[in-house]
């Protein structure tokens, strides 16, 4: 069995492949399938690579892990900032 670790796709092709339930899963450890655990961990840790530039008008909010990050971000921008430590790994 071959495990695909990385997949780079154009937004039109990649966006429909995203699974919201997997991305926002809070728990996936303990499943009997270790390959599936690795796959879900990769989904959770995946990043979006943006070529060149995103106009700031498209950034409407951000999640941060704690009050320190919240305070720092609020000092430099005027977007909706939400503390949600559950989505960050420590």
C-alpha cells in the first residue's frame, strides 16, 4: 500500500477534496489503523501554500492559541481574532 503524503493542487481542483470533518477532527488517535492515524494527522497539520500575495481585504479573521498571541495580533491588525487552543498542537 502506498501512502500519498503530499498533494499540491490548484484551488479549483483541491478545494472540493477538502473534508471538513477530517480537518476539524479533535481526536483521531486510538483508531486501529495506524496508517489512517498518520493520514488524519497530516490532514490536520496541512497548510495552504499561496503563490505571491493575498490582498488583506480577504483576511477576515484568525484563530490563535492563547492570550499572548491574541494580544499581539490585535495590536497589529483590525480583524476578528478568536482564541481556540483546541486547534493547535503544543
